[in-house]
C-alpha cells in the first residue's frame, strides 16, 4: 500500500446556507485531516457557494475523504483542481517595518513582483500582492531580510481552465 503523501486542491460546490462550512470542515477534522488552506466564495449562482480546500494525505485517504464529502446532502459537486488544468491564486497583505532608508529597496522588490503599496507611514508600509502561491512564497523569501510586522494570506482559490459542466442539482 502506497503511503506517499500528496498535496491536493479540491473545489466543493455547496448549498449557500448557514452551517455548511462547519459541516464540511468538521468531516475533515473527524477523519484526521489537517487543512492547509481554506477559502469560501460566492459563485454566479446565488444558491451555491464554492469551498476550496488544500490538504495533504495518502492516495487512499484522499479518495476516502472525497467520497465521504460527496455524500453530504449540502454538497452539489466535488472535484480535484489539477495543477496542470487549473489556475490558483492567493492574496497577501504584509506590513513591513521600514524607514526612509529601506523604502527604495523594498519598493523595487514590490515592483518586480507586481505588488502594490496600499498604505505608507513614517515607520511602515502595507503591501498587497496577488498571484500563484509560488510567487507569494518567493516574495516572502525576498522580504526575510526586512522586519515583517504582520502577514495576512488568504489561502488558495482556484478555477479550472475551459468550460466545465458541474452537477449542481440538489440531491
């Protein structure tokens, strides 16, 4: 039996109603899965929300949690977002302590990563950056030599390339 750990990004289309998120997340918790990233968003249908979850597990465990999640009555559809056929994005807000001597060097790095300074004070700046997770990781690596005061990162949201047909009928 293969015990190799695999990172998976899944998208779950669910009924847009109260308590749905806690039902889905508690299923993962009861099965011993640690959720690496979780985002919830509206869809073009006001009755349906999209939950994007990133987690790690063996192939067998991944299959098991997908099957069990699919059985929840609030789940309309569930599918894996394969990296080759999907786009992933995150939002990063980072507050950097800096004085006027550091600003130019920091601003150059921000421009290279196509970030935006959204707040500036005498002793700090707040940067907004969106992109693929690797891009945000690279930016944070470059910022390691500066004094980071706070970081807020949304987690992955993703969408498949091309037109997909989803099963959104109520169970």
